[in-house]
């Protein structure tokens, strides 16, 4: 309802919904992997949760012009690379 009242078009609404669904899938899959591999909640897991939160807020920051779109894309790619590194090497 809020999206329709705010003048959000159908395409933007769809992209927002897919972004949210993707975040939920990542969260469930990540914690499912931790449970299946019997890994403890160490520091790298909490950093990845923080990255997940920042990636979730990033589109809102770009839309509100807090972050420029190019910077937002670069930040998203950088955070994704850091999350992949943490998941692969589990440094701490």
C-alpha cells in the first residue's frame, strides 16, 4: 500500500520485492549452512550479517540520494566481494 501511495511504479515495486526476497533467501541459506556444517557463530559470521544489513539498506540510500548511484554499485560489489572472501576463508 505504501509503495502505491508514494508513486512507486510497477517496475520499481517489482525490483524492491525481488531484492527483499533475495535477502531473505540469503539469510535462511546462510544460517542453514551454519547449522548443517556445525560451525559456531564466530566473528566472520557477525561481519557477514552486518554486510547483509548494509546491502539491504543500500538501495534505499541510493533512492534517497544519500549515496550516488555509481558509488552504491561500487559499494555493493565491494561488500559482496568481502562477504565472499569471509565465507570462503573464514579468517576469524
